[in-house]
C-alpha cells in the first residue's frame, strides 16, 4: 500500500507530529469508507469511470462538429430503420426480414430473423453502432479514455439487449410455450440456489462428479517439500528412462495448480511424464489475512527459487527446465532475469504459457488498471488483508458480460437450464485469494508502471531486466485470450536475447493451454526466431509461421527434447510428506 508523504506547514516538531497524526486519521477514514462501499461496485473504482466519462463528455460538449456528425448519423440510421420496417411490412407473410451486414452471435437463433423480433434486433444493433461512433474519435479524448468509455457504453447497451427480456426473445417464448412455463419455475429455483451459494460463500455449480484427489489432480506423485507459501509435488515416472533435466512448472498464484493436471485425458503433467520427463509442480498456499504482508519477492524467494533449489537437491540435476503459466510466467520471467543478473546458470530453458512480461498492450484489462483503480483496490484489501475471488471476478465478468453475465441469466434463469459442469468449469469455481501487499506490488510495479520491461523492477538493491535472459524460450499465446492477449505475450521475442519459439494456438486463456492431443478442432502456428534475426511484427510473424492441425503439446515436448540430454534412469523420489495433490490445494 502506498501513501503520499505529508506536506508539512510547520517547522515545529510537535506541530509536525500533530500533522502526521491528523494525516494518518484522515487516511484511515478515507480507506475505511472506500473499503465499506467496495462490495457495492464489484471492486471497481467509481472515480475511475467518472474521470473517463468527464473526459469524454466535456470534450464532446466542446466539439460542435462532432455533435453535428452524430446528429446526421442518427438521422441517417432512423431513415434506414424506417425503410427497413417498411420493406418488412411490404414483404408480407412470415418470411425472414434481416440485414445481412449486421451480425451478432447473440442473435444466431433463426427466429431472430422473423417478425417482430428482427425489428427489435435491428434497432438494438443500430443503436450499438451509433454509440460506437459517439464514443470514438472525439478530439482531445485520450486513447485510453476513449477505449474505456466505448467499452462502458457497450456494457450498458448489453444490459438492454432484446435477448435479455422474456417478451422480446423468441427462444425464451418458444421454451415457455413448450414447457408450459416450467422453464420460469426452474429458473427461479436456479436463482434461489445461486443466492444460497452466495449467502453461504460456497462455490457455484454441481461439482459432485469432479473431486480433487479423486477425479481431478490424480497423476501419481508426492509432496516432497513444504514451506509457508508452497508445496512442491514430484510426480512418479511413467517411463523406464527420463531426460536428465527435470521440468518445474510454476502456475499462477491466482488459481489452483491442477488446471495442468485435470482429468486423466487432458492432464499436461501426465502427458509430460509419459514423454519421459521428471515433473515437479508448485502448489501455492491459499493465503489469508495473516499473509497480508507477503510481497512479490516473497513469492520469488519462497516460491520459484525455493522450488528450484529443492528440485536440484532431490534429482541432482545441474540444470532445470522451467515452465510458467499466466502470472506464474511473469514471476518466472523475473526469476530468470534475476538469476541471469546474478550469474546463476541453473536454468536449462524457460516456457511461458499465456504469460506477459511487458504490459503495455495487456488488453481490455488495462481499461480497469489506473491509479484510481489500484488505490481503490488497496483500500479494499486493507480491510481484510487479501483480495478474494469474488472481488477479482467483477472485472472479468464485465469484460465478457455478454458471455458471463447476460448469457447466464438467459439460460439459467429464463430458459431454466442448469449447466452441466466439466472438469475445467469445476477448476474455475475453485478459487483462491491474493495477499494485499503482493497484489498491490504486482499491479503498481508491473501492470501499471511496466517496471520489469523497462528495466526498473527492483530485486534486492539492483534492478532486473528481461534483456539479460539468454535461455532458450518456448512461448505460447492463444487467439482469443482476454487475460493475456497473444500480441502482448508475443513481446517476449523482442525483450530477451534468447532464441524464441513462439506458438499461437486457437482457444482462450485456459482452453487454449489445456489442449491435449486428440482434442477436436485444434490448430496452431509456430515459428522460431533467433536472437540474431531481425524483429518480426506480430502480423509479419503470422505470415511466415507454419500452420499445423492438432495439439501444440507434441511441438513443445519435441522442443524440450532438443534442449535436453540423453535419457537416463529416473531419479529417486524425494522424501514424501504426503501424497499428491497435497494439502494446500484443499485450502478454501
């Protein structure tokens, strides 16, 4: 948590002390107030959005030319809509009445092309187009604020979509007729069940089919090391011989590790052991209020560095392959840069799954990360010592409100459908917390100020810089990632002095990574750039990359094989503390 220094107005020590006390009291009052009403805003700063709105509104008010353009556009669209309605009425019958150039996945059902629903849809899509025009290209509005206000307008319009209301959604009307209204009865039951989960602070969804240690995270292994922050899991070998360099996987602390060890058919851990690798996995502790002062460097020292030390101690291997997922990849990048700075050459390679090192183009999440939002989150975390999943989920749900909010309301509450949970959805509901200090440091130093990419991130008394990294790197981006956009993950190519093999796979932040061989409708692109090659833009990279069908996992293990030595007998297991998946993963 940061606090600006007191501006003293007196030289007298007693007066200064009184000012300090007054400033501290004022700071506590403001912090307590912000923390108190933070649940009402879903963890989002109302001041941040207010500043964005004022920037747009004031500049628009001072732009009569833009106002005239918008009035002209509104008149044109009204005329177009009037002609459209006239043509529909003149066509007669019940045939389709649609505009081919306007498409939206919310209106895929064929009944949206019938009257009167096509008219509802068309009016909504035209209004959406007009508001996009109104919130963009207003002279004087900063690029960041323009993106934010345009995004906010889309979210407000999404709430008014005709797909959200029973009387204007043909699918809901059809369902109601078919079921004699039982869909509404089931929807109310679903709502009451969700409300019970919220009140009891329980996970959503039926997870009876998927239990950690029973049907999830069941690859055989042992917890071989434990400190206050991590449990280190060593998995049993699945082959007679293994590569001499073990693989250490660093998942994000924002999630439970077993996304990489889901069910037997899609476990990355199981796949790696079957390819002849000794695999270790970090399982992060789910922190509570007592851990509020754990910082980013505690995660580096007690997490990645402690794990690397133990992996070497157990296996005797001089070098270790490392892989980091999401924030775990960011932490691994800082660790690798620190080791390079300090002359520590124990890493054989580094793999990054949907991870960012540079945050200048971190996607739509950047809309929520500014000084106002970070300060608001710090005040919110001050009250409880951590940021919990419910508070984190607000931004992600808003980012994809059409899919995560309104679509859920339509299907569960209006259609009366209860989703059938799969292993990935069950994992997604198994949430974690983040310590206040660590999350504040991450947001300020990395996300907001981009200190690591700029060579200003301090580890110890000296800064670290990704340009010091010379390890072979394998990096994965996913095409529809809303958390770590692939063009942001791609920046690793220009930030280090490494040979980088970059893979772009279809899917999102999670499903694109959990993309096992045999998974239907999978493809990826891959290209390796040497440190000596000239820089390729993301667009140019797509032109020269090779395209393949199927999972990218075999591509990765083939690359690991090239970075590894001749297979040898598996190392002995470390001294077991308990069976995998361990105890930290079970912490609520």
